[in-house]
């Protein structure tokens, strides 16, 4: 009996472990109605519904089937590798590609500026909303037409990948690929944009070879993706970010001026506060109260705090500073998002929704932050006291409020809503991001406090939108 | 596991074990009369420019006793002075040219704690601070010419620049942009090089400057020859400072004579006619007395822990800094 008890216990443990470790089906059932979810640039999910797919056994359908059979019979290691690479959530590869590009251009600052903090956030919002809207439109059509996947329709077709348990027409991988490739080509015109379109083609081909989609599914997906991208790009072109304006800082003694070591004269994106927003009405809608000025008790206290930190900064504190100073802050949060999508095994629509919600909140956070920065034009701590020892170089734009604090607080609120089991963790992460700027000696404490308050308001606005977007 | 990797780990594990703690191991046998050194990587020095090696013992209170000078080699036998008997540790230093005093220089090269009449000698605790070994994974170096992008747009002459920062931080151990290097004892400094045709008689060692990590180990400031005639930014007289060691070999505002007919802008992706990359990135550890070397006269010292072919990858493709423990001096001392 004792022995049996042990065996039972071991068996239970094994079962428990197996359950914990085994893949869980994405929440596809909860996404069945995703075609009705609220969109960002499309009026609704059915606005660009494609014509019906070829009916089963029609000449076009048979031609599609024969193509898959032909491709599968000619498989090579290279094509199998391609199929495996794209056997991932439709947004995953594009999200990584976007982050890699932003990481690259972050290192080129301040000489080359497509990935300033506010521009990085803008690009992520554009890519993520495009992918989300493309998926919503795809889901609308999928459940309007209910086409079976090729491997389910013809036993000669092998299912080399999981088709996701959803109707095959249009292909979600193709729709996302076309949307993302077009938006990335717009955002990075100096890149090898053909590379994006090769990836787009690969994504579609991989799903056909894998038996998950017909060629007509892929073509319809491409059409949806391109249409969504055209609308996202039209919005982007009119969002105010293209304006090239040279600004002159105020001449008051406490106004921002270039800082060492590079003494960059032109601050980053001085008019970003007027760019079009996503979840708040405008960049100045939540403008914080004016900052304390030099000579005030609060200013002196906060500056003295930085001087003291400069003398006692530990290795661990310096590492925290550097962690948050590497990449735009939005990129850090986007990586957290990837982790949470995997941890919660979100289906493709929920994943895309989460990415779009967080990135639009972060984009608005920086727009609002930049509005305040260039409204108040407050000098950086290193300008207020040149004896200050900073851990990293001071970025070339005004101090108040902190961009890291604003953006991270906004992101944390969205994360807390989307992943309530991790709310405390992400709020702590936001605190860490925020504090890192004081530890660095590049922001006053009142900068980060104002940023946190502003960010939380923007996060709340994003959550408010999420509550009524139709997703379950 | 490759032989190189095995050797590297063996050396690091060995030196770590040997270097941890104080020099309070079992003392040398009281009747020992000779010090036998088996050495790796101690090439002969030029006494006029590089100085000479000297072996020392140290007692439990850290008092040094000179044992003898030598000029490299793999096996060295020295008589052990009476005063050195009962020593707790063995050291090898590099004494600067012209040095004649009886105190060890700041260029302490090898150190080992005596245990059972033997000491495993390593750079840990001699060249590096405390018990810290040279980092196995410092980060990345990047082909890049930041200073002319604002002028010429991007990309400009990316193949003419080398910079020490992590271009793809997520691929690194530390997850940020800053390379991490082990902190060195005051007698030493790191120096970065691009080497054309390394290993050949006509190799060109082109220094991009000397640098030290900060107190956290991060490499976060320009190299100290960054204002040299053709190093650093496009024109050191007018341009701002960079935040990482490295050079843009683009311009030569002072008309400095380049070695062996090199011309600017350099092409660090240059290959031989058979397609072999010609340039290698090397980080050496140098005695600080070389800190004031005039531009163009720099020469590499024998501690060359990091060495990587530059390759043909484009700008932004990270190149990983690789530890080559076989290029770091080591040895064993026996007291007989």
C-alpha cells in the first residue's frame, strides 16, 4: 500500500509536470469572433473582405492542391528550414525583425536618427497596429468563408505544420507579412527593402509548402496586408512626424542647452509633441504641471541627490542604468511582451492585440512626454551642475519629464491589464526603468515622478480602449 | 569541445583556484635552493624597449624577494636566495628598460601561490585585479564609422571603422551596449588593434588606442589616443567625443604618414586574392609605460587575450570578442 502510494504520487507528479511543460493549444476558440474586434486604421474587420475563395474541386482549387503536392514532393533541406522558420505565430518574426532594426539604429544615434526614442515607439506602433488590423480582417474573412486547410481537404497533402485550427482563407501569415513588410519599407527606406519583401514571399511560400495554406489563401492574405499597410502608411505620412523644424531653445538661464560629451546642438524630435496620437486626444491633453526651477528648494534637493549618487553609485546600479539605456525603452517592453505572449501561450489575435495596445500606449506616452519636454525646455542636471558624474551620456533633449518614466509607466499599466498575474512585476519593472534615470544622473527625481504620473494616465486611456475593443 | 577551449578553461579554472584568497598557502620547503619555472608565452623581450622579466618570491606579509632576471623562454632555472626560503608566493614581473632597483615594478605579469613546493602561475591577481580572470565573453566589436554619417548620410565609410560596443546587445551576456572587461592592476592597460595579415612578417599593427574599463568593468569612454592624427573621429580637432574606444580610419587631417602604403579610408573587410580576410581585431594588455607611445610607434606586448578575424560581415553584424587563453602567459614554478 505504501509502495502503491509512492507510485501514485510519482505518477501524479509526472502528470503534473507533463501538463506544466506540454504545449497548450493557443486560445483559438476565444478568437473565433476576432473579425469583429475593434481595429486601429480599418473602419472594421469586414471593410476589406476579399471575394470568396475558390470552391472545393473547382479548377482553381485543384490547381492550388496540385501546386502543394508538387512543392511537397520536391522538398529540400532548405525548404524544410523555411517551413520551420515560419512555423511560428504570424507576428513573431516581424516583431523580431523590427526590434533588430531599431536596435541597430539606436546605436547610430545621434548621427543617424530613425530610431530616436519617440521615433522607435512610433515605428513599433505602426508595425504592430498594421499586423493587428491585418489579422482582424483576415479573421473576418476566415469565418465568413470557412475554407478548410489543404491538408484537411485532400489526403495527399501532408500537414507539415500546425495550421492553427482555423479556416485557411485568407492566410494570416501572408496578411501579416505583407502588412509588416510594407510598413517596414516605409519606415526604413534606406534599408534593403527588398529584404522585407523577400521575407514576405518566404512567409507565404512556407505556409503553402507546409500544407497550411493554398496559394489563393496566401494571395488573399497579401491583398489584405497590403491594403492595411496602405492605410497605416497614409496615417503615418500625415501624423506630423515628417515635419523638419529647427528650434531655438529659450534663452532663460535654466533652459536646455547641449550637453557633454557630444554637445549635440539639435535636440531629438522637438515637434513630436504635436504628432498624431493613438489613445489620447493629443500630445498636450495631459500636460503635467510646470517643473520646479533652479533656486527652488525642490530643485536643489533633487540636484543634490544626483550629486550624491554620482559619488556612491554601485556596480549593480550602473548595470541597471546601462540595461535601461540600451535600446529605446519601448524596445525593452516589446521584448517583455514577447515573453508574456509565450508565457501565456496567446493565440495570434490576442498576441497581436496585446502588442498593438502596448505599443500605441508607449507611442502616445512619448508624444505627450515630448510635448512637455519642449514646452518647459528644462535644462539637464549636467547643465545645472557640471561637477555631476553621470553613468551614461545625457541624451540630447530637455529633461522634464522623463521619457523612460512616462513610457514605462504607460506600458506597465497595459501589461497589468493584459497579464494581471504579472501586474506587480511589471509595475516594479517600470519603477526600475524610471529610477534608472536618476541613478544615471541624467534626470531629476521630479522628472521621473512627473513622467510616472503622465504615463499612468496614458496607460489608463489605453486600457479603457482595450476594455471595449470586443476581445474576450 | 575544442582543444583551445579546453586549454582556456583549464587555465582559467587553475588560475582561479590558485589565485583566490591570500598568499597563505603552505610555504616553500625550507631547504629549497632553486626556482624552476616552466613558462608559456613569455617571448624574449627587447631590453632596450621592453625591459626584462624578473622572478620574485613573496612571504606571508607581502614582502618581495628578488630571485633573478631572465629574458623569456619556456624553462628557466634560478637560484633561490636564502631569504626567499619559506616564501608563500611566486611572482614574475616585467621590469622596465633601465630599471635596476630591487623592488618589483607595477608590471606584475604572473602570480602563483606556493602549495606543496609548486605554484601555478597566471595573470590573475597580477595583471588582473583580485581573483578576477579575464572575461570569457566580453561582448562584441562592430564595423562602423559613426563620425561621418551625419556628414555623408548612412551608410558612408562603414568599412573604415572599428568600435568597441555591443551592436546587438540581446546576444550578449550583459544584455546592454557596453563591452565588459576585467579590471586591470595599475601597471597595465588594454589596447585595441586592427592587424593586417596577422602572423606574417609584414603584418601591420594599427592601434586604435589604449583604454580601461570603469570601476564596474564597463568600457564606456573613448580610447586615450582617440585624438591622434588619424584615429578617433573624423577630425579630432573639431568633432565631439565618442563614448566607446575605436577609430574611424577615414580622414587624416594632420597628414600623418600611414604605415606600409595604407591609404584612407581603410577597407577593414579587405580580403586576399583567395578570399581570406586580411584584418584581425586584437585586444592586447600593455604595460602602462607604453601609454605615452607616439602615434605610429605602438607595438603590441605579449599579452593578447582577444583575437578575432574581422571577416566580411556588413555594418551592424556583430562580431564576438573571443578569449584566446593560449595567447595569455602562464606557467608553473617549482621550488627544489
